[in-house]
C-alpha cells in the first residue's frame, strides 16, 4: 500500500503511564494531593502537563470497568478516552494514548471515539489495545467472559474493524460545496463491510478519516497480528529479559517496539529500595521488569535497552515522587547522550517515524 515518506527514526521514544497516583498499588499513600482529588480534572491536568514539560513523548492512560484488586485507592476510573480527550486541549505536543478494551466494547463506537480524539489532539492520538477477559468486566455490560482460545481472534477482529472504519472516509471526502449544496463527495465514502466471528460492521464511520489517517496502534507483543499493530509493548519478568522480548517483537514484524519498565528512584535522600519496601509493606507490587535505584543507573540501563528497542514505557511507582526525578535527572541525560528525541513530532506517527498510510479503499 502506498504511503507518504517520513524521515527515519533517529532517536528513542520515552513514554509514561499516567494512571492514578502511580503504578504501585499503594502509591496513593505517598501522593501529595488531597484525598479525592484523583477523581477530578485537576489531577489529569497536573500529571499530563508535568509529563509534557518534562519532555515525555507520549502518555498512556490505563482503563478498567471494575475496581482493582487490593487497596489501590482508586474508587473508580473515568473512561480512558475521556481522560485523554480532557488532556488534549491542555497539552500541545504530548502524545495521548488511552487503553481501550476489545472484548466487551462496541467496535464502531471505539473507532469513532478514537477518531474524534485524533481531531481534538490535532493528530497526537493513539490506541493502546487491551483484551482483559475478566468475568467482572463481562458482567458489567451484561455479557460472559470469552473462552481463552477466542480472545486473540476477537482482539484482532476489533482492531481490523477499527482500521477499516477509519479508512471508510477518503481524504477529501468533505467538500463543503456551497454552490451545489453538497457537503460530502459520496464517492469518497465506503462501506467497511467487516464480518468477524462475533460481530459485523457495515459502516461507513460517522467521523471523517483521522488526521493521521490511522491512529498509532499499540498492543502487548503477541496480542494482535503484527500487521495490525504499529507499536509492540515488550514485557518480561525481569530487566534481563527485556532485550530478548523486544527482539522477538521486532522479528515478528511489528514496525516499532517499546519495552515495559517499572521504576522506583532514589528521591529526597531516601534510597529506592527503602521506598519500595515501605510501599510493599502496605501491599506488594505485582509488576513486571523493575528498576529500583539511582537516576544515573536508570539512564545507563535505558541506553542499553535502546540498543534492542525503539523506546520504553515507564511505570513510575509514585507519580508525585518519581515523575519529578525523571524530569530533572533522567530525560535531560538521555537527550544529552543523544538517545532520546529532543521533542515529539507534530503528530504521533511522526514521533515514531511512521508514514501516514494510504487509504485502502482509495487505493483499491
């Protein structure tokens, strides 16, 4: 399929997860805001703008219809797309990537919501694909959990349907021809005509084609076919396994890879190991690959990981503590070393060095 050339990716991407008070389930116990402030727009404004000022290339927003197990302090989440949309006019360069599930959502609504987010963010939107097959998630919408053998196929179907809907309007379909009274060129609208195992979508979309043509699609490595993902999130149980996980995702054919890394930094004179022990005393953090130590040590680790991956998504233990350390001690050093892009691109696709794809129906 034809595409518009863009410059090669010359530096690495640093992404940040902005859910709640941090990735550690006891993060709220060390947060600096007042109880209940998490539920307001002020918290989203505070963290998103801090991430942008620090120089992060994009932020992700976790989503779930059900309460987390344990005592995370999160009584309930505002929908991730809504949080990203709220952050859109409050930021100017930060990529905004909400997590949106594929198993218990309406594919048509997902595609149109995300297309709208791309417009409100002026081309900075992405889609973090998830497939949480939890019975409580299913019950929240009056459905049942899927058989495990069907999860991957359903996730792939939803993403393909979304991509077809984004292309169901060609570029230039809106003509606003006052002389003839025509708003649309009907020949540039197409039926998506998608038939999946459990749903079908006729289309076309009710939203014009996104500004990026297609949003940048992020997915955990192996969740959906590489042809449907733009960025694979490579995870491992330990730091030592991250390079191999990234290499495997790249070998599968996904254009870009980010490694997943939990982070606890030395801060305010307190060693990271001590901070982590205090938090784990409330509730143990069941995360993935984790770094706990100095900012300088994290810079060294990231430089090494960047040999195998196109970037990293950091999960700070406590945003109010670890985000300032990342902003002051880590990102400047990565830029000084020439391994982190000094600023994001105009669109999220440009940030990743991805071309704006041609419309499949126009090419056909």
